[in-house]
């Protein structure tokens, strides 16, 4: 895979609330796929595991979901094939995620994901990269799945421990530091947060 191409394909932005209580990080990527196909890839319980992770639940407005070994929550709104919004409940914390799809043509669609989260101690230490890198790994899986039709998680099993993956996470984390500074954070603090995030993601689990 061309990790630089994927890094360059993602748009990153950070918005800090005027009240200082919460933040929104947004990732965008354009895919060569009709909007209906991208919607299906993002919302079908049979298809989400092919590029992201297994999911169970009632995947419709008012229902609940659970990602295997990860977050769960409620489906707050669902407007196919354009948008959905869910709560993201993990580790005793609750935030919200919104996905918006925009058809650019019959065969090309813009994907935009915004994660709304509180400005807490975790954010103070790691900044937007802690969330941003995780979502970028998901977007990488989605890009590979849409391009090949493959079941990506099984194909890249173990990839996250490779030097290529480390480089991907380093590039992503530092770009999130730049986006953090562009949103008004102190540049030195944003850079320090990004470096802590990169170190956490790329640490050798056997060390």
C-alpha cells in the first residue's frame, strides 16, 4: 500500500469550542464509489467487519450498537444515504460521532467524519491525534476495501506492528498536531501532545 498517498488523501481539521468545554475533530476523504455503496459499507452489519471491526446491534435510528472489543452506543439519527450520528461510549466516557456522505458524481463520494469530544485530561495530554490516528487507520481500511473488495482486517493482520504502520502513525500524528495548532492551540503544546500520541501508538508492546 502507498501510505503517503493515503496520508495525503485525508483532510484534517480541529475546532475548539468558544466555551472551552469540548472539541470537534473532522476527517474527510473522497472515494471512488457511488454514495449508495459507501453508505452500505459504513452501515451494514455484514460489511462493516470487512474493513473495520465486527459490530452487533440494531443499526437504525433509535437502536444500539456494539463494536467488538471497542465502543458501543446509540444511533441518534440516520438519514440514508447521507448521514448518521451515534454516541460513542468507551472506557466510561461518552462522546458523539457523525458521518456525512456527499455525492461528488455518480461514481465518487466525499466521506466526512466528525468526532465531538470533551476537553478533558486525556485531551490535554494527547490532543486530537489520539482520536485522529485511530480513525485514520479505519479510513485506510475503508479505502483498501472499496478499491479491492477484499476483507481488509484479515489481509493486514499484524500490519499494525510493521515499520510501515509505524511510519503511517507518525505522519498522521504530526499532521494532527499541525491541525491542532491551526485551530488556535499553542504550537509548542500542540507539537508536544502530538509527540506523546505518536509515542503511545508506536511503542513496542513487548518492550
